[in-house]
C-alpha cells in the first residue's frame, strides 16, 4: 500500500473521473460488495462499499490505496485485503464518519498496518 492511503496507486488502472458507483468489489478471497459512494479527489480518494448480506448490510470505508486493479470492462475493483481484514476494520457509519478526520486517520493506520491480521504494510 502506498504511503498515502487516500490515493489510488498509479498501477491500479484507475481513471480519474470514472463513476465507480455500483461496481463490484473483490477482496483477495472473494466478493465483498458494491461501491455505494466514492471519491477520486487527489489525496482524499476512497470507496464506501455496501457489503449487503455479507456483513448484514454494513458499509465499509476503504482507502483508495487498497485498490490494486480496476477492471474497466467487468466494472470490478480488486483490493489487497482479505474479507476478514475488511470485516474487522473499525465500524463505519457514512453520516458520522465520512467527514471525521480522526476516524479517517484511524482507518488509514488500520489499512497501512494490515489491521489485526497483519498483511501488506506500507
């Protein structure tokens, strides 16, 4: 993961301005949901993923740097975390946390360190 958790990696294939709403999101071990909201603003890019029944309708916030590949044909984003790592992330409520800088810092640290399961550090 890049030093800036809130930027897409140049190698991901992400094209600025692409509407990712509704796109599938795949963890390293399977499908986790669909993009509900997103931002591709430089230094503040993220995905809000609606996990549907997988985590009982929970939404998760993923920093853009977790995206390893963007499939423009299949409308699918691939992230470099497992389902368990994503499920164990700090609880997210869009209306409360999206603009909360302290929460965003906590999420950035969580994904840079790989969360409680280790993983791909920065």
